[in-house]
């Protein structure tokens, strides 16, 4: 039996030794290095694009001509010849003030002038025959001139009681009624010439070299989403505002259909003669941080695809894209989503099946 015991003992020792030599390093040795699984990301390729080169500002639409029509003299309104919102031409009759008193004065002045003219003619005939002195002829000439001046004065007063449109345009809302008494300068109706129409805007002095008379401009308004109105720079102020070092400019737009109204807020883009060449990537590819903005460029390695973090200098944006001034070349592949989960050297797995669509001119629903 002792032989059997020895054999069993040796077998047990062998099993234990095998366990110690085989499992010992796994149980008591250092653990294997931890390797993160590849992070799933989407990617895009940096593209060289030609963008519209424009200087942007906010502005206000102004009428090319605009006045508040009023009367120069006081009086009671006898007739109104327009309706609110009506389009009128230069010289069209707008309203009249009562002229009954002036008409009576006019008849008297006309009679006085006619009598003075007859007396002057008779005095000249008598002077030729030396029947009167020269002083009497001089008196007759003076009285004739005085009568004509009085007649012209009354006629001028009557003309001021008839108000006409000073230029062609569109009337606003009427503020008076027939029979109402007007003081000089009392507002009657607004008259605005809106074709063409102006857009006034201001820019900082750094942009002065980029705005010049004749440059094309585009105006967009929230009132008409998706529509744009083209025009040109009409004038640039020669001086700057000393308070903020900004200069004013004015553009001119065609407005035959009258869709543009004075006082509207507008987004103005002054188009530059030369287009802008940029290297652009989707805006979601940028990792914005306080100490610098960076992107992650995808590189091939022996283990697969890894990312390289680069700090970049950003330029202008257009639509869903942002331009890169320094730190990236056209044709390089960058991570477009999930950048906040990455670090330099991180392995990634590119899956563009669910990538977001990007556009230079996104629709309002996609913005």
C-alpha cells in the first residue's frame, strides 16, 4: 500500500507544481497593459474652397427722398385730393386751404393794377405833349409798380394755400380732415420716395479699404427670408465718428415693387472684387477650449487609425464650415464628431454612416 500512497502523493505534487508554474504568473504577476478600444467617430476631408469675399454689417433702409407735407401758411382745409397710401407724381395736387378772403383781395388788387396801368399810359401821352410835369409821370409809374407788386403778393399767398407733391413717391397715412384748421408747419401726410431706396450702415475703420463707391452689395431682411436684394455702394462718409472710430456708408437699391420700406432693419454684405480662397472643415470638427482651439487629424498606424491633435488658427465661417488659417492642409482627414472624447494618439474607428450633412448655405430648418 505504501507504493500506492507514494504514487498518489507524487501525482498530487505534480498537479500542484503544474498549477503553481502555469497559473502562478497569471495570478501573482503584473497585469497586462490596458488598451482602450477604438472610439467610433465620423470624419471629413479638409477642402480647398472659394468663398464669397464680403464685409458684413447691419443697416437701416432710408427713403431716397422723404418729407412730411405741411402748409406754409395758416388756414382751414377746404379740399383734400389724395388718399392714404396713394402713389403720386411730382406736382400732383394734394390739398387746398380756404382762399375766399384772398380771392376778394385779389379782385381788388387786379382792379387797382388795371387802373394804375391806365393812368400810367395816359400820363405818358400827356408828358409827350408836355401837358404835365415829369414828376407826375414818375408818380404814375411808381403807383403802377406798387399795384403790380400788391397783386403779385396776393397771388403768392393764394399759391401757398394750394399744396402740391414736391416729388414723386408714396403717401403715408392722412393726419387731417376737411374743415380742420392748420397752423404753419402742421403735419398733413408723409411723402416718401422709395425707388430707389437707400441703406445706411456703419463699419469700423479697419474695414475702410474694403468699402468703396461702386462696390456691389447684397441686402437681406428677416421680413423676406431666403430673398436677397442687390445694389451698389453709393457714397462713403469722408470722416469717422470720433466716439467709436466708425465710418458711415450708403448703398442704393432698386425697389420698383415697393417691398422695401424706410426704417427696415437689414443685413448688409459688401462684396469684394476678389473671391476668398480657404481651407475649410465642418465647424463640428473644432474642439473649442479656453487655451486654444484644436482639431484631430486621422493618421494611419500599425495598430490602425489614430488621431493627432493640432492647435489651429480659425478664420471666417460660412454656413456649416469654418476656415483654417494655420495648422491644416487641404486633403487631410479630420474627426468631425466626438472630438471632446479624444486625446492625442487615441485609436479611432471611422463610421460615416450616420454623419451629419453640412452645407455652405444651410436651410433655415437646418440652422
